[in-house]
């Protein structure tokens, strides 16, 4: 049914005319890459937040109530 259907696939600001199955395979591949990148960035954010918490504890231990690091 979809084997001879041509669809548009956007790459940047250009559209490619691809067979439906090819476009769907590219879409799945691109979605997988985006999901992997999001997972990596989430790990980086989590690590940064953990580091900030540790630094905050150290700074409060050193300076006490003389500093205010709360948002």
C-alpha cells in the first residue's frame, strides 16, 4: 500500500522527496539518535547538579550563614 508512496522528509530547511518506507527508516534512526543525545545530556545535567550540591555543602561548612546560596 505505501510501497510506491512518496513523502517529503525535512532536512534542515530543505525537503527531500523519499519513498515512504525510506523516510520512515530515516525518521526512526533520527529519533533514536535524538533520544541517545537527550540521555547523554540528562546524565551531564544530573552530574552537574550533584556537583553543585556537594560544593554548596562545602561552602556552607566553610562560610556558614555568611553566604546565601539558595535560589
